[in-house]
């Protein structure tokens, strides 16, 4: 284990700014609330997300031996209200999928920060986690004081809202943690719960078996009939932003990191009926974006759900 230095935390904050990580905070790696997550797995999460069901995988120490500090980064990716070049009849994609793949960008910046820190303290061990392991980044972000868990279950980073990516750098050195965010600032608001097209939300709890993102990003499983109908009506083909679009904390426009901006895409600008394409075309179109994780076969399954199985271009 590396020896802590009194000014390492201040130095890391300054170095992070230079690496394009404007907002970081520090949390301890004490065990998280494993019981709650176990209950969530038993209530259907295990079936839909089998990769989350690894013993101890939700704890930082599973991913870095002697993990003591989690440096949590929030990287805004805010988008304009209007989809660039959108035409009537086009499909809807979550804003975070419009631009360059955030995994690559955030991972590279956090790895750069680790490398700089290791130049300063050669014995320091660290590990970067950006969505690639089932670490509960949101819970660590709350513990680090970056924001609170909204009723839609996403992190709200104060006036920066919820349009942002989270990444974690685990370190084997104990640094003084920041104060956790206590409570929430949702108040009496229920806008996200009321607007959800599938009634997947209750306060601070999301039912993954009813959320559109489960079926258009995570699994090809057949959704319940009313969820399938909601997908067809709402035309969300990859992700769903409804619960964030209505959130008052997202009202102020924010542009986020320019490296994450996307431009016009055929996925926005063409009518859905023209988006039936072969594997090679799909791979070309999604190269370098986070949409790459959606397999072509899954994309066609989603199109069938939105356009109807009898649509002739899907035969
Ligand atoms: S992402 Fe869409 S379907 Fe899922 S909880 Fe939010 S509004 Fe509901
Ligand atoms: S829409 Fe309202 S209730 Fe939902 S997360 Fe935002 S502030 Fe909280």
C-alpha cells in the first residue's frame, strides 16, 4: 500500500482539472449497502442483468485489492433541447448516445490521472472503472458528495443536473473523504414518476423489468405487452430520456464537454422506416459511439417493436 501524503488530495483535484475532469470528489471504500442490492437482484434484477450477480462485485475491494479511496468524476454531456437535424418520424436516442463513446474518453482521462499520480508516488496502485464493472458509481458519487439520488434513481449533481457520466478511479491510499450528500432536493416533485411512459418508477426505485432502456439496450427479451406498446408509441429506439427531460434540475441548458458533442446522424434525420440496415452498415454507423454496444440483431428487434412486425422492410 502506498503511504498517504497530506497534499495528495489537493494535488489530485488540480491535476484532474488539467486532465479534462472538471468535477471530482473523494469517497471512502467502506462496504456499500450490499443487502439492498441483493434484494434488488432477487426481485428480478438477476434475470435481466446476470453480469451484476457476482459475489462481492459491487464492492470496490473486489476490483482493487486494498482499495481505500474512490475518486469519483462527473463529466457533463448536456445537449441542446432540439435533436440536431431531427425530422418528423425519426426515432429517439438517449442524448448520451449522440456523440463519441464516453467510455473511451472518460477512461483515458482517469488513466492519465492515475499515471500522473504514480509518477508522484510510484508505489500507488489504482484501477479505473467506467461502466465496465458492476461498481455502483452513483452510490459512490453520493457518498463523495457530488449530488443526490433523484426519485428517478439517477445522480443529480446540483445545478449540473443529471446529464453527465460517472467514472471512478480506485486508489489503495486512504485520503480524507468529502462529506456525503445527505437527503435529496427533489422535495414534493414527482415529474419523472408522472412522465415515465411505462410506469417504471416509484420514488427512488426503478423497476428494470418495465424500463424501456432494459429492452432497447440491455436485453433482447420480450417486454411485457404494455411496455412494448409504450416503446412503439414513444419511439425510443436506444435508451430513454423522458424522466430526465422533465426534471427541473435539468432545465438550465448546459453544453458539457465539447469532445462528447454529437452532430447530425442518419439515426435522427431519416424516418425510422429507412433505418433498416445490414450488419456492416450498422457497424459503420455506430463506430466510435456508445451505440456500438447494441448488436445489429438487437437493433432490428427494437425496430420490429417500434414499426410493427409486419413492416415489409423488416421481412
Ligand atoms: S428511462 Fe424512460 S422508461 Fe425508464 S424509468 Fe426513465 S422514463 Fe421510465
Ligand atoms: S423530476 Fe422531480 S422528483 Fe424526479 S428526480 Fe427530478 S426533481 Fe426529483
